[in-house]
C-alpha cells in the first residue's frame, strides 16, 4: 500500500482594493512535500498528505501573509487571501 491519500488546498489571492490578480505572486508551503501551482489569475492549488500546513503568500509591494490550513484525507480546503 502507498502513503496516505492526499487532500487539496485550493484558493485565490487578489488585491483587496481592486479585486485584481497580483503580479509576481508567490504561494509556498515550506513544510510540505508538494509544490504549489500558482496561475496568472491568482488561483493556486496543492495536493498534500493529511496534516497541518502554513501557507506563505508574498508579492512585491504587498505585506506577506501566513495562513494555517488543516488537510484531511480526500478533502478540499478553499481559501481566499486579500491584500
């Protein structure tokens, strides 16, 4: 048998004032074995084994933000982070 089934964290990051996608956006999960895929529209997704993870969101000219998420097997966690 393989490892634990993954859950998904999926979200979107936009400028809180304009609602527009943010250029040069970075979303990372330092303690995760998976890479975060960020799209030009500010949406992101990562498939992770169950556990607690900290999302780090940053972009030039914006304050960096951290958000803790809990991943459960076969569950999708959706979030939105603004400016």
